C-alpha cells in the first residue's frame, strides 16, 4: 500500500458486489492510503470482501436512489489530501497508474479522464460513439469542502463546474469501464429501468449501446489476462508534457462554493 505523501483516498459506492470487488481492491491497495466503501445495504458477502483489506473502511448508508448523496457521504469520511472516485466495475488503465504520483504533486485542483467502455477483452476494444467516447470523468480532485456533488442531480451525478477550479483534461490516461463485459443485456436493461425511476434521462440509454450507431475500436491501453497493454511510455509522456505546459504558476486558490 502506498505510504508516500501526498495522500490519496479512493472512494467507492456500491451494494451486493462481492463477486467483482477483488480486482478493484487489489489495484486500490497499490495506489492509495485508504479506501472508503459506502455500502447501500448489501446482503451478500460484500462486507467480508472489504474486511480482508486492512486499509479499507466500510461505512453504511441506505441507498435512496440518489448517487450524489452516497458520494458526498463517502467524502465526509475521507481523510487524505486527494480523492479518487471509482465504480465497482472500473479500473485505472496502465497510463493512469504511471501518471498518478505526478498528478498528486501537481498544482491543479482536479483532473478529467477519458473512459473506455470495454466491449471486447482480447484483443481489447471499446465502444466508440458520440455517447461513449471520450466520456470524460472528473474523478481525481483535492479533498476540499467546496468539491461536493450536486444532490439535486441524483443520477449521472456531478460536481458543479463552477466549484472545480483549475482542472486539466488528460488525453491518453484512461479509466477502464467493464460494464459491458461483466453484465449481460438483461441486467443492463434492468439498470436502465432503475435509473429511469430516479431520472428519466436519454443518458441512461448509454448502457444499451447495441441500439445506437457505434463501432468497436482498438484500445490504446487496457489489461489482458491481468497484464498491462498500452501504447508504452510515449502515451504517458504525452500527458506528462501537457501537464507541464499547462501547470498553474501558483497552487489552487480558495473557491467560493456555489449554491445550486
């Protein structure tokens, strides 16, 4: 487990996900000082899986169909200087793992990452469409009180843009999303129906990519049988160069929290 400063807390929310947690937990243990898991009311072995990892803390909050409230609850328990949010069906790509120590020492307030919705594992391919790529995610940010999720947006939750301060969008350091590989069509249809109850948004249809114009493209980075596959150090250096060029001359300044 990482012990160097600056410190990092990985936050995860979920419920009844015991069968797929271990790969995520192993990766978190290699990069973070602690993990906060907000359990929405599991009745499987989720608690037992998390208990295997001494740096992980499980806290409970009954899921009320508001993902923003679950994530803000996680933030209340985080003790590190930086926060990284991941879903239970996600991993960081190899380039992101290379860059993470450098990002944590930067003067930015946070970072956006492109996300691959993986649809084929070997060779790895992702869904390329207007809705699926680059699908930028604001997931890594400083642990500051103004950086909280808008609870009036319960599904497809987000931290308001006005509160984010100095951020950088990376190009080749990806989050890997395994939803299409781990969930069949029927389970994804049930997910869309559940989300529709909370927020009837066209974004929900992103989980049914087969119904939309798309193509499968080769990933620049992924994992194949647990081994990293990427464009190599050139891809990591590409984002490192952008980080250096766009680096703020001073550190993040206090931001007046906005009201929504």
